[in-house]
C-alpha cells in the first residue's frame, strides 16, 4: 500500500485529469463547497479510491468531512487502508 505522499499523488492525478477545472488543485481547495464535484462525481471518486487502494465503501464514507479537499481525501484513504 502506498504511503500518504503516493496516495496524494494518485488522487491529485485522478482529480486533475477527470476535472480540468481543478488544474491548479491545492491540498485545501474545496471540492464540494464550490460545486466542483457533483454527487455523481463523488460516487465516482469514492469508487476509484476504494478500487485503487483496496478498501470497502460504507455509507458513512460519504461524509463531507472525508471529501472536502485533497488533504481530507488522503487522510480518509490512509485511515481506511488495510493493515
């Protein structure tokens, strides 16, 4: 399993490729607050992360705190990755 730096690089690459408006994505760029990612995009993002980093999605994972910005996404994945 990759470390936090690699997790960040993978998620950053996914987001900037999938959403050209995020070309200047920073760790604290709000993803949901400004509507940069809609509800379908959230589902796609969480599915991507669960498949890429090998963890199961739970209903509680769809929490705004987990999905607020790149930092929170990385923290979410690192906390969920299998031991």
